[in-house]
C-alpha cells in the first residue's frame, strides 16, 4: 500500500524567548536547511501539492514528499525559498486573502508573538519562483463556528481573490486550525479545489479522500532522528491531530 508524507511547517525563524506562546511552530533556518538537505541526500524530491497530486492518485510513483507551509509568513519567502531553490524542490504556501501584508492577528488573544505575513507582491514572488500558493480562507477563521453561507464564502472567495492576484488558478486548500466537518470538505470540493489538507497526523495512502489529507508536523523540537522516523516509517500514523 503506497503512502506519501506531506510535511507541515509554519515559521522558518528562530523562536522568540519565553514566555511567548506556540514556540513549537518555529523551525530554525539552519534546521530547515539540514532537513531539506537530508531529503535530497536520501533521494527524495520535495514537491508542492500541485506536483504531489498525481502520486496521490496513483498515476505516478516515486520518492517525493509534499512540502506545505501554513499561513504565509514572510520568513517562508526570506528563509525557506532559497533553500528550496538550492535543492530543486517546490512547496505550497497556504495564505489568507484578507490578511496579506498583515500579521498573525488570529493569535493575539493567545499571547503569540506577531510576525509579518507576505504581501500580494510577495506571494507573487513566491509563485514566480516556481512555488505554489494555496488557500487558507480569507481570515483564518474557525469554520465549524460559522454559518454555512459564511463558511462557503471564506472558502470560495479566498480561491477567487488569490487567483485574481496571481493570474492563475488556486487549486489547493487547508483548513485553518485543522478545524472542519464533513460539510466543509464538501464545500472545498464544490468551490473547485483539488485537495484540502488537515492537521490529522500520518502519511497519505494513495487513493484516499483528497479533501481530508493527513500531514506530518515538523516543529522546533523535531531533531534529525525524529525527522527520519516521521519520513521513513509509520511513526506518525494514528497519532491524531
């Protein structure tokens, strides 16, 4: 049974000092560079969701790993992109169409350090470098708490707005906070996306539901032995969110 890993990153930067919250979501630039070099040395190619989809369908077979970045931080462009280009990899960055050029305002109430998000010009730069932009709703909302009409607008209008900015279709979606119900998966499909990723942990089995794709988190404490376990074994399967 063929399986593929989709790795999840957030910020590629040094973590702020305590008592800042969610420090785990930072991966140091040096650690990220080592992880990408490890993938390449092992014969893997890091790919965007657009490139990964034929493998998930079973149309192609190969040593590929999906690379995804949630939220669209400027440090993805500044620190991850050069590493990805050096390795010959591609990646998908999921962004919010109404928060371009702003900060992670959804985290303020949790005491999370604010960090800059990519602007419209910067997401174009990311795409022009051969990377992919995916949708993460308009405002990083909690979809299950919204009326269906509002949730559908967040999902579908984000796709349209980002597509208009980029001049190309935006075909892959990610549920903010990993929060979704079956109706939201149906909305993503109805909106015309080709896939939707979750925070449910584990590798993706070929032919699985493309609108409930599992991923594997890479965080500040993911040292190389654990990174290899996540990549090469079923270590993450069944771990839940």
